[in-house]
C-alpha cells in the first residue's frame, strides 16, 4: 500500500506527464496542420512567441451572424460563453448572454475586454485584453500586458465557408519569460493549468457556435 504522501506525488507526476503529452493535441484542437501554422492577424504583436495555440470550429452561420457575439465579449459585457459556473467559482463574476445586446455592439481599438472585474478578489488588479485591431466580420485582435512582464495576444478570425457557414480560428501567442526563474515558473504553470485553459477556450468556441447557430439572436 502506498502512503498518502506518496499517492499525492504519484498523482501529481502522472498529471504533469499527461499534461505535457497532450500538448500537441490540445494546442491545435479542431484545426488542420496548415491552419495551426498559418500566419494570422495579430501574430506580429509577438514576433518570437514562446507559446502558440490555434483552435478552430465550424459554425453553421455566416460571419455577419458570428461577429456580433465577438464584439460584445467580456466580463461585465456579454460574457465569455464558456463554463460560467467555473468562472464564477474563481471569482470572475461572469454572466454569459444568450442574445445580442445592441448596447454592447460598439467596440473600438484601445477598448478593454475584461476577463475579471477591474478589482479581482477584492484586492488585486483584474485581467483584461486591450483591443489592437478590428477587421469587421473578419478578425478581432487583442493584447494582454501581464503585471509580472510579458505579453499575450489573442485573435479571433472568421473565414467564410460555403453554404453560409464560418470557420472560426482562435490564435493565442505568449512571449518568452524574461529570466530563468520566470521560465521555470511558467513551465510549472503550464503543466498544472494549461489543460484547464484549453477546456475553457474549447467551451468558449462551443458557446459561440451554439449561440450563432440559433435562428433568433436579437431581442424581440
């Protein structure tokens, strides 16, 4: 029989090994090989990224039906369309809308798309992305400047398909940590949390798909 402390170590090591082994799959979930490596809007924001993810989904609605859902994304706006209960368990105070709100359809370069409240957990600065590029019905590009240094970019790219459908590709890129200690901390973070990041972004993609494919999106 393994002692409880040994069991914890075995479970932790097994989780870390599974997290590392699954990276190739979940970092390119839903995409073809050429999509995962293609150049997309916003890539130039972080020219030498240490980490890149590209995830995709087909939506049976044209880009003009998908775009309004992207425009109103964000905490305190339309939400992030993923697992609301998990977001709120973590204190993000997210409420996902199931309709297009005309009052949330104004978005400009420089605006913030928040992931958490402005003051998170009552004491620390909240997280947000700053909009850097808007190509209506084609691409929404955002950049996050991390408090500890470093950059994350996030872009949503719409490609029209036949029969009124849309291919949605979401690209994330992160800059390299600045020093050895930061690199170790980043690697530990990815081993522990990256599977969770994937689950939440996949939930976002599926949430967007479900909403955009509904026959009625706007309030009566």
